[in-house]
């Protein structure tokens, strides 16, 4: 998607240097993707202790094995 926005030229230059991208557009996309990834991680971390996850992997594996044994 093409869009026109005003971005500080010094920030873009530093962004290109830091990301190692040759193209300013790729550098901005890389930075946006990284920003979003970090925000999602923060959201997940904020859920720590709020969600109870039951570890039933062994039970599920056993059910799968039993199911396979019953099939002809």
C-alpha cells in the first residue's frame, strides 16, 4: 500500500542503518513489524498469572494412541 506520511529524515536514516535494509520502505516495514511484535509480546506477558492452562499433553497422546490401536 502506498501512503504519504511525514517522518523525520534523521529517524529514517537511523532506521535504515539499524535495520540494515537498503530501502527506506523496507526499513519502515521492518520497524513496524518489530514494533507490533513487541506490543503483542507485552500483551501476552500481561496475561501471565491470569490464565490457567492445563497441561494434558500426556493424556492427549494416550487418547491418540488408543484411537490408533482401535482402527483396523
